[in-house]
C-alpha cells in the first residue's frame, strides 16, 4: 500500500524538491498586483500570456545597484527578476524571493491600456451608478464568446451544477485577433436587438495582454456601455484587468467565476429556502401573537365600554354613594342629636319645671279653644251648604217634571220653548215628561195664551 501523506508532509516534500532544484532562477514578465505594506516589503506578481508567479521583494534585498527603485515600480512594467523559489507552507503555494529586480521598460500596450482607461473613466464608462443590477436566477441567458473555446465549456459545466434550470443562447464571436473587437461588439448589439436574454455574459479564457487586447478596445467598451441588457464579464485569470471588465455591469475574475455570479449554489438556495421558511413561520407566529394580544386588548376595552360594564360601574358608584350618604346622615343626625341635647340642657337650665307646666296648661287651653272654634265653623258651613243645595234644586229645569209638568224642546237645536213665537209650522218638537219623551210636530201657530199655571 502506497504511503498516505498528510498535508504538512506533502507540502514539506514539495518544498524540499522545489527549493533544491531551483536554488536561483531568472524570470521575466510584466508586473502586476503591486502591494506596499508598512513593513517596507514589496509584493507583486510576474505574468505572461499563460501564467502568473507571485513574488516578494524583502526590504533587506532592496539595495542600490542594478535594482530598479521600489517606489517607481508600476503595474504593466516589464521586469527581469532573479532569486530563489520558496514554498509558503501556510497556503501551500510557491513564490519567488526576489533578490534582483531590473526594469525592462513599460510595454506599449500597457501604456495604451492606461490611456484608454483614463479617457473612458472621464466619460463615465466605469461609474457605479450607471451600472445595472443582475437579475436573480435568470431563466434566459445570452453568452457572447467563441463556441469552440474552453471558456464556454467551463461556463456550462458550472451552470449545470448550480442554480435553477436555464436556457442559454450563444452569440458566436472571435475572442482574439484583429477582427475580434468588431465581432464582439456585433454579437452584443445582436443580443440587444433580439431582447431575448435577461442577462448577457462575455467570457474568454486567460492569456497575455496581447491575447486579451480585443477586450481593451473602445469598440467593445462602447458596445457594453450601450447595452440595454445587464452584462457580466469573465475574462482571463484573476489577475487580469480589462476595459471590458471595468465597463460591464458586473465583472467576474474568470469564466467560472462569472457562472458562479449568475447561478447560486443549489445547497445555498435550499438553505435560503429553509431560512425563509423559518422566517415565515416566525413571522406568522409573531403576527398571530400580536393580533391575539390586540384582540385581548380590544376585548378588554369593549368589556370596559359595554353597557353591562357601564351599569356595573354605576352600581358600584351608587353603592359607594349610598355608603357615603349613610355615613353623612349618621354624622348629621349625631351632630343634630348632640346639638338638641345641648339645647335641651340649656333650656332646662334657663326655664324651671314649673314654667314648663304653665306653658303646657296654656297650650292645652288654646287647643280646646281651637277645637271648639273649628266645630262651630264647620257647623255654620254645613248649614250654608244645605241652603245653597235647596236653592240649586229650585233652579233645576227638570225638577217641575216630578210634579207633573212637561218640558218642550226643539229637536233641531235643543232649545227649550218658552213662547209659541219660537216655533213655526212643521217644526219637530220633543216633549219630555218625568219618565218619557214624546215627539210632536207643529201644525199651525196660534196666539199665545196667558196661563199662570202653565210651565214655560
């Protein structure tokens, strides 16, 4: 059975082989990713069309002589470096410990790149506020690239394992050479005319500055700037910077990274769904809890404002008022009783018992006189009432009927006849006796007859 290395053992073995085989080497390339920390050491990378080498130039090695000045080191500068290779164990990477760094001149392409970058930045091509947001989980994706390149295969491979199922439409173009910029711009314009895609992806694999130059032209930058559809780029390696990447709405470091920016991991999506479900359940519980609490508050408020509760409060207030009234009454009568006792005591002291006896006799005499006067008054009034009754009875028109007289009335208006002049022939009369009514009619009128014994 072969030996199984630990990571530490394998890294140590690689370190031993690499550092023993390459104790001192010369390397040329273009400088990039320059970093100047406060320690004084200088970190940068050397790159060519295919690869990148990380370098560290310690402060102790930055001596005068053939070395270029560390302060003048610029991105894109052609360098010739000498030093030893070393493995950085914590990361498992190798790097060049530079002891000699000589300037080989800045390439013309890099100067052109910087000039175009400065001009487009002035025109607002790189402004963050003009860039569009990428759609979440797009279902229709347009890819601008070479159909035969490795970039499209890497892109599709990542897309197959991430996100939701999507439809992909490829807009073919050249990605290297003199005609590449025009074909890239034409493909972007065609995709915008069709307006089918929700997002466009411009991708290409790694290469030298010359290989990637089509993506550093104003033609491609203008097409990206004018695109109505959001565009994401994934051009070259992580260390490569292009005008297209700066202009696009979103820039991925590689074609694979561009795919990762478009499609989230499915595990992350499932986790996000779980988080949303948990959040939804929590929100639902909080919602119903708050509504239940609010319902209880309203129920309490309604019970407090209900007529029944109002009557209960009135009954409570009435009971309290009755108790207060009872206490006040008891206090009042107690105070008056005490005042009466005081007054009686004072009167008893002021008037002796004999005085009260005389007063009591006087009151008794007055009472008797009042009683006799009252009886006499009532007797006189009874006699007067009898006289008035007799007089009233004599004036009653129906009293003569009891003595055999009759009472004659006109039926038309009930007028009592006192003279024959009050009737005319044909009038209807009502003759009333003590017990009956006799109807009659006047046939003819006659001269009145004087008769003292006839009733009128």
